[in-house]
C-alpha cells in the first residue's frame, strides 16, 4: 500500500464496495496525463494488479479489465479507510 496507485485502487474499491460485488475499471485509477497514462497502465497491468491479486486483496478480470474486492480485502478495509481519510497527507497523492 505504499504505492499511491495501489492505494488509489484500494480506496476506490472500499468506497464503492457496499454491495457484494463492485467492479472498478482499471482506467478509473490511472492518471489523466496522456504521457503518464501509458506508463501507468503498463505498471498497473504488470506490477500493481498482480501484487494485489496475489495477496488476495482484489480479484482481477483480465478480459474485462476490471477488479473487485478479493477474499482478503476485509482484512485491510480498516487500513484502507484510514488511508482514504488521510489521503491529503501523502506526498503526490492523486486521490
């Protein structure tokens, strides 16, 4: 969770996961700057999403390019909530 993009994705899931299943399209957590967008998408697909999936925090549908909360998400939900509440205290945070 030290990476701002992973934090942003987890916060997005936590904020919208009041139902049993919430899908978040990967593009919603990728930065809007065109140059950074390509690079960030590559990092999300090859680094961030696999790490979060391996930890069980997310389930990732590669075909639809969407993520949902994984079986271990509830273990980190309190931390994610704190991160969301204090997002402005992190350097270079975009959320």
